[in-house]
């Protein structure tokens, strides 16, 4: 069991400051008078100790307290340009940032949870004992900011006043990291101490890029101290390793939901969007997918956008599930973002008026960003993530260098989006009536299927399988991705799974507000359904129809076909929705290809899960009961109809014929 505040606080042990008076004394000595005035407004001893000990450990030449004012934001923008962390592009408000070509994703092999002796850590993660972590941080971060300016910002991961928001301090020597934070999070300098008092916790993040040299990367580290809710990162620049309020603090929020608020709250790797239904109805939808598997595209397919990556969820007093986005911006992968599938986002990226930080894309000779799959005419030369680029050039292994890295990103504020929902800033959250789970699955599951009940829904999340994406350095092949959250689950998977069953099965959820839980998959290929080629069997924009069907299902407006894996849509309903929502004809032939069950593929998928979860300790028995029931039902279908079962045959089976 995780015990908060147990064991030494590493930054305090290294910094040596143990009282609020000593903290203020050190800060007064190290800071310019104007900056000291900004930090001296805080009276909370824990806040002062974290900042002062970070200063004592990292030893910066200067300290800048970022209040979030427009003047402070401009200071940070100019600092990023002056340091060379960003470069201005011709379009006003656009800059380009390049990470080291060797650091284009999360350094999962150098990312650790700091643990006390009796703490269990997820079997899918790396563990470091507290004593070793102390020496690792001491060696890596002591004096690392000499010659640099430390920037300190105070943020909220969620709307101010929301019961599941998380106050967080960002301490960094990187102006790019701070610039990104200003776009992605709510600077709450004026409200920070009040929020800490109300919520009774805050997170701390300490980062330095160091000298930013390739030779330092083997010694780069990301450490997350769960007991003291503090992250440490050094010798790295990729935002997934440095913008610690994102996935670093998400991990702390997962811990809170599992070990403090089990059955009451969840912290998920999910988008939040809303679909408009009959008579002006607005229905909230959340959805999990591994990074690089379409979360942003799916979120943008909603009629009202709230967030594309993370969700804090809770059961409200009225018996509804509510969700807020910890972020207020997008750090989105741009590969395959184009006008056909992402018209709203493309307008912001291609037309003036929006502040955008680009990372690891190609910049042509006119200063225009380009990326793989943008649907536009591509230049033949420019500068990208690995330096000078020309079409057809190859790397040291003889592989053609793409125009942009698969993990190239854009960072921009959500408020710029045409379909941005003001509800995103409502501390009461979005009422959530649909919860989806998806991965990059080319050959197995149908585009959409709904769970029969909450236990089956939790199992859909537990069984996400996806092709590896570019977000993790060195990852290849097909892998399990439980809830699309596994890389961010610090504790035992059994504890997390139990929290999922307890939350979605809670008696506190009103029966009429219980959400539809479902699987999504728009990565099916022609090749997987009897055709040829790896082109998608459908289009990215079809996801609007799948979401619309789930919205209607949540309000009991459409019937479904019962199958062993869950509930499938009927052709007539989809045909009408395709025409209404995206003005597209939808053929019976395509429906049959997409929604026939390929029994052997699904059974192999179930067997993969049974084998993998069979090696874990203390898992809820419900998981195995659901999977075995599904397997038995599929095998019975196969015996009656063969290895491929059409929707018509599934309807006959459901009717007992």
C-alpha cells in the first residue's frame, strides 16, 4: 500500500532547508527584490520549502517567478528565442522547437518510480529504491542550473474550484518547457495557495535540460517520487520527459484515485468531447487510446471539444459521472493531420491568429512547417528533426528519412478551436454518458461495440491491444495497452483494476445516468477483411458516426445486436447516421465487412489477455470470468456458423435461431 509522505523528501534532504523561515531567508538572498516579493506572498510552508530546496539543490544564477501575466508570458517567449530553444517562424506567433534527434519520445528505459521498501510498483514499470534515488538526484541535479535562470510557475491541472483538480508547481531552467506550460495549463499564481488549502495537496516538478548534448542522454533520468508527489527530470528536452505536469503528474493523480479516492474518482488517459443529439441534447463522451492512436482526431470529431489527452473523473452528488480536462491546450501529434480528417485543427495550423509551438516537423526554405500525411504538396528540401533534409535521403542504416518525425507535435491553446466548449472551464465538469476504449487494431475488432454492463466495459479497457507508436523510444510491434493508461499506472495493476470495477459499478451512479462503455476501432484495413492493401476500411471522419451511435445508445434511441463481445449497431441506424452526420452513403457491403466477427482473431486476442493477466498478482476475478464467458460464446458461434460470422448470422444467433 502506498503511504504518502513516507520516507525522506529527496529535494529537502539535498537542499537542507527545513523551516519556512529558513526558506524565505535563502530566497531573499538568492532573488532579485521584485522576484522575492512575488514568492513572499505565499505563507504555506510546504510551498516555500519545495521552491527553496530546489534553488539550494540546482543553484541557478537567477530566479524568475512567473505570475502568468501577459508581460511574464512575453518574457518567457523571448527567453526561449534568446536561448535557442525555439526559433521564430514567419507566421506570427509560430515557433519551432527541435529535440535532440536521439530523444524523440518518452525515455521509458530511464524513467523510474521512487519507492519505499514495502511499496509495490506496476510490473510494467521500473522501480528505484529511495536511497538509490536520493543519490541519483543528488548526482544529476546538484548545481545543474549554474549559469541558468530558474523559472517557477504555479498551475492548476483542472479548472479552479473543481473537486478533482490538482495544483502543481513547475520548476525548470527550460523556457520552452515553461512556454509550453503556459499554453497547456492554467496559471493560477493568484489562486494557488487557496486551492492547495482547499484540496490539501499539490505536486512539484523539477527539471533542467542540462547542457542538452547527445552524449548526456544515456545519463538522462525521469524519477517520480510517489510518496512526496515530486518529479525530477534532467538532461532531456522532449516534452513527454520534461513537461512533468502532463504524464508525470497524471501518475500522481492515478495514485490518488486508487489509494485515496477508490470508487469515487478516476484519473484517465482520455479525451473529453460532447456530441449534440435530439432536441439540443448535449452528451459528454470520454475515450482512452494510446498516444498516437487517434485521441485528438476522435476528440475533434465531437461537436464540442473539451480535451484530447487526459481526464479527471468523479461521481457527483446527483449520481452522474463528471469529467474535467486537467489541461487547457493541445500537445498533439501532427502526422496524418490533414484537411479531410481534421479541418478545424488544420485551419489553426495554416492560418494566422493562433500561437503554435511546432516540434520536430520539417521547416522549408520559406519557413513553412510540413509533416507526413498533411495532404499537401511536399517540399524537396528543408530542415527537420535530424538536421538538413532532402527528399530521398537515407540514414546510416539505409532507411529513408521521413519529412517529419512520427512523433512531431503542435502545441496550441484549446480556446482557439472553433468547436471549443466553454464547459471545459466549468468546475462542475461535463456530465459523462459514454466511455470508449480504442487502439491501433488493424485486423480484429469492429469499429464500435458497446458493453452489456459496467464489468464488461471495464474489461474492454483492460484488453486494449495496439500497434506500438512513436511516442516511446525503441518500441516496436503489437503490444497490450491496458486502459491506454498502463505506462502511467504507478502501483499494482490489480489495485488499479479493482478501482475501475468499483468506480463504474458504484451504487452511487444513478441508473438513468450510468454511462455506455464501448470499444472503438477505426484502424481496420482492407487486407484484414478479405481485400488487399493496408488502407483503412473506411475513413477517419467516420468516427463521428461511431460517436453519434453511442450517443443515441446512451439515451436508448437505438437497438443493438447482442453478441459474445458486446452490442453491435444495426445497419439501418448506421446508414441514417452516415447520411445525417457526414453526408456519406454507407453500403451494406461495407457494413458486413466491418461488423462481421472474425472469431479466430478475437479468440487469440482473448487468449493473449488471459495468459498475460494470469501472471499478475491479486487481480479481480471478474476479469477472468468475463473473458472466459466471451470466449465460450465465440467458440459456440464458430461451431455453428464458421470462423467468420456476419451481422445477419449474429442476429439469428441472438434470436435463438
